[in-house]
């Protein structure tokens, strides 16, 4: 092979590789991505659910289904539509890229979750997708800080060692 043929081959392979990587990136960019957070709000003694659109296109939220397992064992009991949130929520709602919506949960949830109950959250979109993974967070409104579940567990371990 001549030198110019080798250079042409290398440039062709490089171009094919770059175009494949860019095509995969564009396909992944078009996927809907949301994050769901359940916040316990200290001093208000209630819970808030936040849905954040972390993707690059609008997300149409069609409904949120909530169920409680009161004892941490056995089956989940669905919560009636009118008892889910403190305020009236109308669906569907559009969440633009980079934006979020938040809803305060009714007092039923505080009672259940304070007594070792487990909450099941299902978020539905207009394409029929169901999102059910959420992270638990702690929000102290008096001192203005937030902690996720891992930070809360580490804090409890340190407090136990300190109190011994």
C-alpha cells in the first residue's frame, strides 16, 4: 500500500468512528430522563415529592400513583386520588428540560412513613412509561440543609459512636 492510501484509510476509519459515536450520543440524548425525590421536611413534619426532568426534551407527566405498605411487610395499599396530595393537582403537566415540579403529600403519608411504612411511587408519562425509582432525602428548613439517605445513615452512625 502506498502512503496516501494508508492516510486515506486512517481518515476513513476515524470518520466512521466519530460519526458512530455522535449518532449513539444523539440517540441517548433523546431518551426521557427524570429523577424522583421524596423529601422529609423537618419542622413541618411532612413529605414532599419532586420530579426533575434531567433530560433534554419536555416530559409530559400524566399521573402519579402512590401506595403504602403500612407495616413494611405484605401488600401495598393504593391511596385514593383525592388523598394523595395536600393541594389539588391537575394532570397532565409538562415539565420542561431542566425544570421540576413538587407536591406536598397528605398527612396520611407522614403517619405511615413515621411508623416504618414503605412508600411505592409510580410516575407515568404520555408514552406509557412508568418510573418508580426514587431517592429519599431529608430537608431541614430551619437550618437550610439537605441530606440524602446515605448521608443520613452516616450521620446516625457517627451520632451512635459519639453517644457511647
